[in-house]
């Protein structure tokens, strides 16, 4: 008998994405990126289209932001900022290589009627890549890309209670490589990426965790997009698939290997636009 379903996430039906016209590995700002490894632009385009198709057939709407030459990581819209209703808090990127994205992100959100409210200068925060809502709180990672100091500002700007989790493994440099909310009670978690205190925070927060082992974690299983009861994943080892199915989820695997060359997968390529913090 499958366990009774938890209530579905209140968000994850509308996403912002950016086509990979100018995507590539042109610099190295995480341990997955090797600029001598070429990206196949046709394959990248096909994989990205397949992700869009999977999200749409799961019932999500996809909105598009134009690609910009010279900004190869703009495809990873998760990092644009934090969305809260009609409020948009743009990221402050750690690395200069990505800082040029922010004016384009701000332009998209203000053109679409969002109120843009910025974090103070000199404090890094890498958007939804490091901030995911779970229940009534916003879980935010810090140390590798995001400064712990940003959390208090984010909480003040959005009104959300922020739970801070320290990221300790350079391969798992964003929270969304270690945490994937599934429904109101369940989430995929990769404790490998967290310090001891962070593990305790997450244990207390998630009543029914699906704990990913090292192999599943490094295949970026947590970097999945949840649309209602569909989980769109870059890879799914059998044991993970069995648990998700036992919980009533449908698994959809989309190969995003070209994007993994830059250290990103399904979740990183999307930014949920229908998040209302504190709900
Ligand atoms: N190359 C990008 C970077 O290092 C990948 C971003 C992945 N995004 C994410 N939300 N994990 O910044």
C-alpha cells in the first residue's frame, strides 16, 4: 500500500527559463567546470527543449528570458534571485564572471511587473540556487557562494523565516544540489553537503526525508524539478525511484549532461515564479 500522499507543494507550476544559445563552459567557478571540455551546442539545445517539454507535460507553464552573448551561465535561471509573490530580490553573485547577469534579470522582472528589492552591496546571495521554501520557512545555504550575513537581510526584505544551512562540500556548492522539497512533508536530502549543525536543522525540519547517498548526490538527484506529483530528474538510481513511486510520485528523467559540464542540472535551469514565502 503506498503511503498516503502529503499535500502537494504550493509552488512549482510556473518557471522562468533561458535558452542555451550562448551557453558554454568559458570559465571555471566550480569544481565541475573544465574550460577545455567543449559543450555540444546542438545537444545542449535538444536537452534544454526536452526539459521544457517535460515540465509542460507535467502541467507547468514556462516563461522565457532572452539569452545574452558573453553570459554563458544565464541559462541557470535558478540563480537570478529570490521570488516572493510580486517581489523579486536579485542575486548578488560571488564571482565577477556571473555578475553581468544581474542587470538582465532585474530588467526581466521589472518589465514583468515585479517590485525589485535589492540586498546591500558587498553581501553575496545566489538566489533560489541557495534558497528553497519548505513548509512555512525559507531554507538558505551559505559559505561557498552565499554569505551567511545575507540571510538576515533576505528575511527582512521578504518577511520569511530563514533557516541557515552551511554547505561544506565544494562539489555541492549550492543548496539546490543537496535539497529538493517534494511535498509538504517530504524532501530529497543530501546530508553529505551539510555541516553537523545544518544536518540537525534539516532533520528537525523535514518529517519524511529521502536521504540520498553519495552516488545519487553526485549524479545531482537533488537538482530535480517537482511539478505537483511529477519529479523531473537528471538521473534516478533504482532505489530513489522506488521510494518516490511508493510515495505516489511519477519520475521523469531528462538527460541534461551538457549542462552538468557547467555544474548544473534540471533545477538550476529553472526559477519558480509562483513562490509565496510564508504560505
Ligand atoms: N556554472 C554555474 C555556476 O557555477 C552553475 C550554476 C548552477 N546553479 C545552481 N542553482 N546550482 O554558477
